[in-house]
C-alpha cells in the first residue's frame, strides 16, 4: 500500500510540475483562423481533388458579408455556384448563403483546419486559411 501511495504521489507531483512549467494554455489559439488574414480561404472537398479560393469581400451589413468564390468552386459541388453571402453565428458556425439568405452549406470550427462543413452531412468540405 505504501508503494502505491508513493507512486501516486510521484505521478501527481510530476503532472503538476509539467503543467506549471509549460506555457499558459489559454494563450494558445484554438484554431488557425485566429492567425489568418481576415477572410482568405481555400475550399477543399474531403476525399476529392481540386480546391478553390473563397474571399470575404467588404464589411458585414445586417450580419452578412459578401463572399467571392472562384468559378472552380462550382466544380467541387454545384451548390457553391449559388453562394453570395456568408454569415458568422455566435456559436462558431459559418454559413454560406444564397442571394435570398437560404443556408447552402454550414461550417463549424474544426481541428487541423479552420472550418469543416456540418450541413449538409455529405460530402464534407474544409476551409483552410491562406497565408
């Protein structure tokens, strides 16, 4: 029992030393999006080939901002040909909207990329900041 207690105490002390000597966890950005130039992304289809550029154009009005998608985006999926606007939600969602405001594709903040599509469920698309 004494051996178990000694091992447990050593483990806790080691873990505490590791946490206190590292950089503050809160200072690290959660995603690459916080480091990226505002609004310049590459759009990829997971499991597919090709990519296209997406750019945020202008300031947000009524919560929306204009999106400029390269014509190649329509080759990734025909839905992207209808995208005119973007809208960021307070919960981290980014919606690509049609002219009338209908959501076409919705993205959430993701690990390893800036955003990954959550609606529709398939195919999956990813947005990665252009540096």
